[in-house]
C-alpha cells in the first residue's frame, strides 16, 4: 500500500515562492521514485519533477532552474520548492510515487489528492 498526502498550496503573486510537501506512507512496497505532477484547467496532467531513490532529480523544461525537488526519508516526505512563479504555473499539483511490491518487478504509479497553486498577475 502507498498513500500520498500533499500540502502547502495557496495563492501567491507573480515572482513569489511556495514550498509543497507530500507525506508518504508505504506498506509492502519498495519506492523507486517520487515526484510531482500538475494539471491546469483545460490541460493534460504533466510531469513536473521526479527524484529517484538515489537522489537523482529530473525536471520539466518549463520549471528547470526555478523548481527544486527533494526528499527526506526520516520525515517520510518529498518536497517541491517553487521559485519565480508565474501565472502559467497555476495548477493543481499532485504528489507521485513509482513503486514495486516486495518480491515483484511490476511498477505501480500512485498520485495524491492534489493541492491548488494559484499565481496572480
């Protein structure tokens, strides 16, 4: 079982910053990667950033240099620091996990319920 709960969304002006957090609960699975997706009104859900179990981070071109993903195994959280925000970043942000059942090789994808981020002009 893998459960993800996001927090930290809100309203911010253009150029501002927000920090999102995701609490991760795992039972019977091994997590290979964690990350964040987002979905704006009328658009498809898109991958924002991922971080592997070894700490390797990858970012979408649209957020490269502005967003930073990190994980804290002790606190069981994955975070997304968002800087230099603009209205195009307005979306619901979803925590993401890629995991395997113990003794299995099939990869499963999980998403949290999402947290709203709104950037005003």
